[in-house]
C-alpha cells in the first residue's frame, strides 16, 4: 500500500499511511511519533493536546511518543530520554519482517549522533516499523547495539487514546493498573481532578 511523505504547516515531515477500508495513520519524522490514527469512519482514536507545541526541540504532547533510552526520571537524562525530540530518518535498509497483504507501513531509524554521545555515550540504532491495516495499528521497535560494549536501556511507547467519556471506559474491560494510569492521564490532559467515584470503581477491580 502507498505511503505519502508531506510537510505540514509547521514544516515537519509527516508520513501518511492509508489502507483500503479507509483508516489512516500519520507519523512524524520528528520523534518518530504517531500523531494520528483514524478508523474507517474517519474517527480519531488518538488524543492530541490542544496545548501541544509542534516546534523542535519541544516534545509533542499526545499521540504515541517514544521513550528511549530512559523512561520518566529513572536516570540521568532528560525525562523520557531524547528519542522523542530527535529527527528520525526513513530506513533505507529495514529489518526483514514477514510481508502481509493490504497493509501500509513505514520504517524509521534513529542513530546515535555526536550530540547524543555527549550525554549518553552508547552507540545504537533504533528502528521502528509502523504498520497500518484494517482495525489495527502495529508498532515494532528494534534496538541494535553498534557499540563495542554492552549497555542497558529503557524503551516505552506511551499511548494517548482519545476517550469521549472516561466513565464509560472504566467498566472492568481494562485491567485495574491500566485503569489507574488512564485516570491519571485523564486528570493531566484535561487538568482536572479525577472524580472520586471513578477512583472507587477502579479500587473495586483490584
């Protein structure tokens, strides 16, 4: 399936994936971040903050940001590492993965730079394949150590799902821990306190 590379109004290169049933996804080269995923009815499934700053080197709030090589403040780097505010490239030599019909995909790569080595002295290649198919968005990350020594790292995909009514989603369909995380993000995104009644419902699932 085809992929289109366009430049948005902020000048950031953006890959647009489409598939036959009508769903789509948009991936920025900046941060390797998925910023849109729409179903066949053109309904947006990901949350993007109205306060998102789209100008580098700021991180973009929403979508599916990539946390690498650190998660949160669990290390000496900036929060969630630096991969989410670096410019990625299209991977000209992607890892071999099984092909599939009616899918649209893009392969991205992030390599360590001299700037990165000053703050995290490890040589690496971080690859990401984003694949769109009917009713499904799949992200496959791969980290390659190109250094002459071993190193440890953290990797996380933070999913910001679009939820119209948080109370309709806390029904026991999600695990308690995820429910709690979802509620905390809900409070953060709309800048309100989580309703006590919802916290009680999560507590009953534990």
